[in-house]
């Protein structure tokens, strides 16, 4: 961890090649620095993968009143501490909005960005069409419901995740798309997801509750103002984030190249990690 200028701690972990191209990777919701795709591929692709925990997850201090646009400052401070001037970005699921924020606000430092099964902005037309019912509910009400009630709702839904991540990750197993169900059969994928969730919730659910509140509100910047290359991967069968979100972002970001993976779903990064890293390290 590092200590930020305001006294908060920021947790992170490094994987891959320590001398490789730096790529900051942002986990989903919930998640932690433990979440990452296969280590052998990251090393093979000569990438220095830096997985960063947002405030309130893992060993990162909760930040009251945090906005989405506060995140680039934290990332820049971490990069400064690590002696990294320029770097690429990748974000999965709920890490997608944070990837877009850094791409917009750090144009002199970010070389390229990848949004993987990323959550789109709330103004996306028909954003939740085809989305799992629980996600659709959260996307619709998180930005409106009074904070104490929202915190209680998230605590009731997720508080078991610290000690028993399977309890919350398997509750909708019967609604998992076929592509994700097949990947979930791989023990190494299940274990990294379980461990990441448990670590992310080590200090409770407050960070998760605020994270959801942030990404379902207006983001505070325009996708049209992102002036660097953005690559987007989206599975057509994803029911946690949606193709509508991906198409909306593709249409708004000036230099965005989208790959829609037919029949794939939310966990597609485990299938395409080598391809993803190859694209962003060369950009």
C-alpha cells in the first residue's frame, strides 16, 4: 500500500513482468487487488500488471463523498510513487467507468485503455435491457435511495461475502449465461473470484455501497472528451453489463474500437486476456 496526500492508504498488487509495460487494472464491483487474469499470460506478454483497490475495498481506506472523477488523482499518485510516467489502463465490469475517467482526466499519462465487459453510463438508452434482475434493480435505484437505506440493503445482500464469498457469488448461478457457466467450471477462475470478493469485503460493505452509488450517477465527464485510443470488449450474452452500454460508449468515445464476442458473457477477459494485452501494449 501507499499513503496518499490526504492520508488515506491505497492498496495494490503487482503481477507479471516487473520490467514490462505498466498496465493499471481496475477490478469490478465488488473486488480487490487479488482479481487478475492468468499470471502466466501476463508474464508471457511482458506486462507489469498493477491491480489497484478503490477506496473502501481491501486495504484501501474508505473515502467519504468520493466521486468518480476523484479516482484519476489516486492513480496518478500511485504512478508517481512507482516511478511510472506513462501507462495503459484496463478495467473489468464496474472498473470500466474508472478506466474511462482516467482516460479522460489523465491524457498526458495514459497511452491507451481497455474496457472489458464494462458498465456504461446511466444515460445509456435501454441500458438495462437483458440485464439480470438484481443488477437492473441496483442500477435503477442506487443513485436515488437514501444513503442509510442503501447501506442497509447492500449489507443485507453482501455481508456474508467476507467469510463465504460463494454464498453471494452462487445465488444466481442458475441464471449464469452458458459461456460464463463453462468458464466457472475452471477451479482457478472460481478461486480468484472468491478470494478477490472476500478480500474486497474484509472491512465490510461500505466501500461497495458507495462504489455502486457512484457509477449509477452521472459520471461527471464526457465520453466525447476522451482523446486517446480505447478498446472495448463485450460479450453478446452478458447479463450483468449489456451490449447496449457497450454500443453507447463506442458511439461516444471518438477513438473507440469495439469487439463484440458472439455468445460470450461477463467473464470473457479470461478467454481473451492475451489478445487484450497484445492490443494495449502495442498502442
